[in-house]
């Protein structure tokens, strides 16, 4: 009888000034995956770590835990307490990780990865409010402030606060497929994925309270993905002109109606590829793509793989590599 695979080991690095909410996200999300992960928290400078709130926390593990980890998560911290250049101990800890160790940052944790040179020439994100500072400090990073997270293979960065939940759920999905990720999301009482990026949370003038939004139309569109849906159809359902609908939709969701609709169709196609044996043409029909060729093109654009390769990856017996 084959032995059970060992849990994926996750080390959460608590730095001085850590944000308590985000510090607990990896344990809460990965801990809901029925034993597939083992999460431990560590610190570099002793067992007591100050938070950005009015209390400190006791941490049971030191930097040696980083050698144990398969994934290292860096939660956000108060950047006013940390210089642009990390301490020699922190830089050495991050650059000396075992080859193949996955790195994940939440919010300002990206500053640490960038300062250690681990994001040079790579795509990344951080909290939208810190975009200007980040770009001035780290001009060699390809920063995208509009997304909830960026997956660049062995390095993932996420935006502010609750986007840490998004990136951790994404990793569960990447490692074990959508069925497990959806289970984790239900346990944590959060959506399996969120529409749009963090652009929808950037400060804008408050809209008029009596102004009609696009949420009902988005829900209607999700229920009719299998049908051709034009911009005119969406605007008509929302009882708006096309121009008004596009403006309000983009303000609320952070992306255009067309891009959002394509993303929802790709997402539904992923679910069907993982959970059914339907032929590619049938999957395409059910999610609203005209042909199997169109599905293949959109899936390759979004994920870099064909439907067949995606199905093999997420329906195989081994955890997915990405």
C-alpha cells in the first residue's frame, strides 16, 4: 500500500511590525485543506515579535524553520520600521533558501522580496496605496498595482490585506485542484475567487447613493454564460447606455465587461475540465465559447496550457506543479 504523501510544509515569517490579521491567513486557509499542509510560524530575532497593533506575539520557531519549509510566506509589516535595505540576516535567510522553495508575499511583504533582489525583472504586486513608493524604491520590478495577486511560478505576490486569502486559495487550487480549493473556501466562508483586481478598491469619489450598480447584471451573465452575450445585451439588462454601463462596470469590478466575461468563461471551463469528462467542444459550448478552438486559445492565453494538458494536470494523482 502506497504511503500517504507528506503534508506540504509552510513557514510564515513574522517580521517586526507584522500585521496580525494577515499573519493568521496562511494558517487559516491552508489549515482548512484536510491535512494537506503543515503551517508553522517563525521569527528571525527571538521568540517575541511586535505587531503593528498594541501587542506582541510569542513565536515558537526561529529561522531554522525556513530550511524545513517548502513554501515561505511573508505577511505585511509596518514599512516605517524597516529601511529600504533589509538586515543582513533577513537577506541571507531569503537568498539562502533551499532551491525550489516557493516564496509568497502578502501586501508589504513584497517590499522584503524586492529589497532582497528576488523580484528584479519579475512581475509583482503590492498594496495599491504604496505603488509610487514601491516603484521609486524598486524600479527593476515589473509592478502591476491593479491585480489581487501575481503568480510567477516559484514567487507569488499579493495585494493588500484580504488578498492574502485570494493568493492562498489560489495555491490550494494550484496544488490540489478546484474541488479542494472550493472546500477550503466554504470552510473559511469566503468566495473561491473574486472578480476583478484591486483596482476596484482604489479610492474614488463616492458614487451617488441612488445610482444603480451592475451586480445584478453580473449575476445574470453568470447564469447565461452558455449564450452569446454582447455588450449591448449586458447594458440592456442593466437598463443603461453602453457608455454608462462600461464606465460603471469598470469602476465596480476593476476591469472591462469583455475581459470579465472572458475570465468567467475560462473559470467555468476550468471547473468543467477538472470535474467532468466532457469533450473540449462540449465544454466550450457550455461556457459560451463558439468553438473548441476558441476555448483552446483563451485557455492558453490565460494559463499557458491546452485544455487536455490542464485536465491531465488537475485530474492526475499527483499534486499539480502549477
